[in-house]
C-alpha cells in the first residue's frame, strides 16, 4: 500500500514524532552528494521482528570454530548453536527474505520499500576473521542489531515528493497482508498527526557507567580521549615501522573522544545534521544505545545484481574560502601519499568483490576524485561489479565486511594491528548502517563521523589511514578536523530551535 504524503511534508518533524518509538531508524540524506548518494531519505520504526547478537557472546573466528568442532562430537544442533552471530544473522535474514518480504518492488518508488535494516558494528568482524580484541570494551553495544520493518516513509529529494509505503509484513496471504498494510498505514498517519512524543532515555543513561579513564583534551575540559596526543603519535610511528618491515601497507588508526551525554539522542541528532550534514547520514535507536551518524561514505549498494562500493581515503580540511579550498583540493589530488592510500583500498575492495561477483565484472569506474563535504574534502573512488547468481546479499556482506577504507591493507593484518594499538573496542564506529529492501535492493554506509550514545556517554571516534609516509603530528591533527562537525553539535551552548 502506497500513500502519497503532502507537499509540505517534513522529515524533521516526522522524526520528532516517531523518535520515541522502538527501533526508530532514519537513513538521512541531510545534503546532496554525487551519483545520487543524497537523493533519497527513509524513516521507519516499530519493527515486527528483531535480531540482536550481543557482545557477551562475541568471540574470535578461531575460537568459535574450535568450539563448534568440539561440540560437533556430541550434537550437530549444539554445533550449529555455536555458530557466530554473523551466521545467525545470515539465517535470520535469508529466512525473512524467503518467507516474509515481497520478492518484487515498485520501480517508480525510492529503493527502500520496507524490509530488513539496522546496524552491523565493527566488532562483528571478529566473527569473520581471527583479528584479536581490543584491551577494553568499557561501553559495549551489540555487534549486530537488526529489525524487520513493515512500513517506511520514503522521500525523493530530487522530485521533492514523499510516500508512506506499508507492506503488510509478516502476513503471507494476500487478504491478510492487505488488511495489515492498511491498518499499519493508518497507525503511522495517526502517529504523524500527534504532537512530538517524549523520548525516554534508557535506564543506562540514568545509571551512568564509569568508562575507562581517558586523557584530557585541549578542546573542552570535559572532553577526553583514549589517547594522549603523544600516545596517538607514538601509535602512528609504531604503525609506520610495521609497514616498513612489511607487516602491512596501510592501517586505519582512531582515537575515541568521550563526553557525558547531556541531552536526548534525537535532539543531538538534529543538531548534528545541522552542523555537519552528509549524504549518507543516519540515526538508529537500538534500545539501550543510539547511533548518530553524519557519514559521507558508502560501503555497498546493490541494485538488481549490480554492486557498487565507494571507498574514501585522503582528506584535507575546508577553510570556507573558495580559492584556498581549491588549492587544498589540488594539493590533495596530487598528493602521492593520499593517492597511494586510496589506490591500496581500491585494490582491496576489488579483491573482496571478486570473491562474490562474476569473473571480469569488477571494474574501477572512478579513481581518486576530490569531493567536498561540510568541513573536509576527500579523495573518493568507485568500484562496481555484478553479483553472481549463486551468491546472496548476505554472502556479499560476509565477503566485504568491514569496509577496507576503515581497516587498511591487507585487511586481516591491519585489523590485528588495530586491536593491538587502539585501547578500546570501536562499537558501531567503522561498521555500517544499512538496509535490504523488499525486492532485493540494498544500501550500506560506513559509520565514520559517527557518535554512539550508550551507558550515559557520547563516544566520538575519529581516525585516518596510516601509510609509510604518514607524519604523526599531521595524522593526529587530521582526526580533529574530522571531529569538528560532531563536536560543534555536542559542545554548542545554545539549544537548537524547537521544530513545530
């Protein structure tokens, strides 16, 4: 069932009215981007089914395999239960695709028309590869948290049109599905006509967890980092040494900034999208945590069997002066170090896609093009392929996760180095928010420029790719450029205007 929404429809106002619902999820094109990355926005909530794979059950790939082999001697079912959260996700996902979600979609509507959506956090990679673990996971969040969504508000920003799409999931018979689709659409319209509800913080916000002790920063007396400035620079220097002795070609290193949560997550997200708009931004309420992202980076996009990835590597800041920004863009484009960094990740993503795409179909469509964003400029490349007929989107995710632009290369060795040198688990940061739609389309971002609200704290990790030519001082400064838009939203003194 499809209902056109009024011309004056506002996603911001709709978000305020729906944010108090469980599982609220907003794929938010807060600004336009290249190649239609900023064309569509989607807002949904109240999923009919959920899957949550908690960190308490998280173990490295080798550990999970050993347990499964040991338990298989006693019971095949017990061995299956020992499978990783990733395999549980694949079974849950494929079951709903086969039985609950319509196999076709309207070609005249935006691509997400209801289906499976949610979070794949960075630590989910430990179920895929033996990469070790961070020394401390003091503010844990689930590595995988997904919902099956039976309705969605879809906006086409190019056409300036919006629709409410209601699928009648999980009913399977035509009459029952139609009846449910109508009832749920009526319910959503009723929610939209109500005044904004009060977002209730989870109990974990009221009972603050004490995180691992951090280092004071010069930015704000209450803002801490899990690295001292000297410690971060030492870690960069250590990575450079490892690269020179042949361990890796590139490693992504991040520092985690931390600030006590002082306002509701929906209010903070509205601030964030105003201060640091991005074409692949998003908000996800996972119950006892929220993900607030102003990401510019796409991970995987699937249309039919066409697959696209858009790795970002190489960054300079923006000054607001056109001539100076043009000079910086030219410097970035000509930078031997930044181009090498980008090309290494392009090769990594080509390899990942080749595991599940048709032979000879994987091609580099764009290489090292400069794209401007709110506070920085990036080098961006585009790689495309054709998913094999015997492979699913779950297979694609398994082959490519996490995105190489936020690990380094070779991927597994780079992630081992990250586990050794970064003091804390990353959580949602450098994972993905994404959806698999009715009809098979899919889109996943990479969670950079991302704030995680959990346990009464705001986590703001920022990082960059380290190569043999990296300068430790410059790499540390780059993390602060990337944090600027998020910190502007978090640290601003004046409250934002209340939307009607």
